[in-house]
C-alpha cells in the first residue's frame, strides 16, 4: 500500500499542508506540520513566475530564491524529511521550469533523484495533461502525478485530467490564484460529488482555505483539505521563529478537519 493509499484509507478527511521550500526554517516547519497533525505535505519549489499563486506564495518564492535555494537543496530537504517521517506522504509542487529538463535523459535522472528522496507525488501546475509526456519519467520511478481539476473542468475534459492521475485529485475550488478568493460551499459540494462519481481517487479541495471553520465545512464532503497561504503568512510574520506558531495553527486545522464528518453525521 502506498503512503497516499494508507493516509486516505483512514476514516477521516486529511489535512494537506503546503509550505514553500527554503522559506524560513523549512525542516523545522515541516516537523511542526507533522507534529500538529498534517496528513500530507506539499513542498513548493520556488519559481520566479508562479502564475497560479497569489501575493503570499509569490513573496515566499522570492524570499526563498533570494536565499539561493536550489533544486538540490529541495531534494536534500525532502530526503531529510523522509528519514524523519517515513509514513507521511510528501508532494513536490511546482512549475514546468522547475520540473522539466529539455534533455529527456536528464529529466529522467531528475525523476530518479526525486524518487530517491522519498517523494510520493508531484504537482506540475502549468503543464496540461495532453502535454505532460515528460512526466512519464516520474511514473516510471513510482512517483504519482497529481492532477488538478477546476470549476471549468467540464464533463468532456475530465477524462483527460484523470488519465494517468495518481495519489489524489486536487480540486482547485476557485478560478483564480491562491490565497485570495473563497468558493461558495454549495459549489464545492456539487463539484466534489461530480468528481467522486468519476474517479476512485481521493478528492482534496484547496485554494482560498484559510480558517478551521472553512476547512471543516469542506471536509464534510471532501477526502482532504489543502491549506497553503495561511501557513505562508505565519512564516512571513515570524521568520525562523515560526515553527511553534505553525504547529499550533496546524493542530487547529487538523482537529477541525478530522472531526468534520463525525459532526456532520
């Protein structure tokens, strides 16, 4: 059983927590997320032009890049995380420029390094499913390609999104960037029901989720809830002193999400 399968097999929704690699004390923040009850970790790969991200994550990317964070550094962080936390699924999230090498043989080598670091899945935001043949290298090393569905993913397009997808399906709940907008709960309910009717993959909902109350409402219908910008804001405010604040906020979110379906019942 994969780490994703084991995590989503638990009789409760999962907290999927995102932070940017190299922003603040990444290792300590990752440990704080786990200590607070996060079930899946997304580690963002910093990039100068993160078109799907709002101001908070854009700023985190720039802070990380200003420190000189490299892909090699991120893989070291991932490998160290895996050594400390053997059971927690870890996802690298980034853009084509950070994940695709023009030389396919070099790209395959990159995929092998990612797998060796104990990474379970990748999310490549800006390569559509029809154009992601380069990502097959990751699949060959047992790394799942986690696909994104959005409010504009209609019935005709959904099969292409699901073809080759693994780990879980990430539902982007707003047609916009991270951290700023919040989708109406009724639209999330309808979208999750439609997606779950089309796939056996767990469905996790993200974009615009900032509070335990929001997360709990989504967790009543989804298999997971993704929170990112709210963690980034804590790291931006507290810098290297952020880990205890990250852990405390994680615990609030985890308690709300893990108990949501019991409350709904």
